[in-house]
C-alpha cells in the first residue's frame, strides 16, 4: 500500500511539474510573439516617418519660396509701386556710312534732370531725353539686324539713385538705306526680397539711321569687289564672244 501511494504521489508530482513547464513555455511563447509584433510596429513607424518627414519639409520649403499664384499679381503690383522715377538721355547717329562704326550711349539717373544728362552725352548724333521708371537692377539692350552690334559695357547693371548709369554699344552698318535700331530699357523687380522672373519694360525707342555710301572709295571697292568683278566680267565676256563669232560669220560668208 505504501509503495502504491508513493508511486501515485510521484506521478502526481511529475504531472504537476510537467503542467507548470507547459504553461511556462506558453507564456514565454506569447511574450516572444508580443515582442516580435512590437518590433514590427516600430519598424513600420520608422519607415513611415522616414518617408513623411522629408516630404513635409519639402512642402514647407516650397510654400515659403513660392507663394500661392493668386497672391503673385498683388505682390507684383506692390513692387511696381516702389519703382522710382528718373531721366535718361542718349544719342542717335542719324547718318552712318556703310561699313563705318559709331557709338550709341545711354545714360540713366534718378537725381539729374534731362538737360543735365544731355550735356553729359559725349557721342555724336541727335540727342534725346525722356523720363522713365527704374529700379536698382536695370538692363539695356540695343538690337538691329542691319548692324553689327558690340556691347562696350555690361547690359545688366546695378543702378544708384544718386549716380549716373551708363551703357555703350559700338555699331557697324551692314546694309545700305534706311535702317532701324531698337533701344529698350528693362527693370528687374524684387518680390518679397527674392528675385523673380518678372521684367518690366520701362522704355522702348526705335532709332532710324540712314546708311549711306562710304566716304572711302577704297573701302567700297574692298567690300563689293566680287559684285564689281561680276558686273564688269559679264558684259566683257559678251563683247568678246560677239567679236569672235562675228569674225567667224564674216569669213564663212
């Protein structure tokens, strides 16, 4: 009886230990699964944050640099109201010999009168003055297909209200007759202290120039020697041909 009871007690103890081990392994397994799930969730959050944060920063940067389109006209209007008034003066070489060169000079000032600027223009030609609006960042351009144009000074310049800005171009006529030069003055606007691609043309003028025969005959011959040779050669060949064929016809008769 004692042996049997001991055996039963031993079996009960083993069963109890076995059950406790089983329950402990299950708890450990659940803890492992929970830990794995937490790790996966943290990884997902980190990946989403890595994608979302740069996109949000880029959105913020763009929203600061580029205001809404509807606000741009208002900002441009405000910038236009800040433009100052000044005077310009320039020379127009009304007559120019073919192949010869001249200089077009343009002056801009916010403090000097038109007459004062006219007295400063040193290049030859008809002098003109106008009142224009300007900013501290100006561009002047001179264009014309009938001329070879070389900018002597930078076409884009910083302009002071108290000083005098100067532009110069050397022009050389390439075609005879009444020709045109187009002079334009543009102001570059700053909107919200940032430079934008918004340019305002504050002045435009067409210069009419009569390109005449050059004073130098040698220059004319040098420029048109091919045309001159052709004009002389064709009649000469015709005259020689008529003389040769005329003699042959006379002998044959």
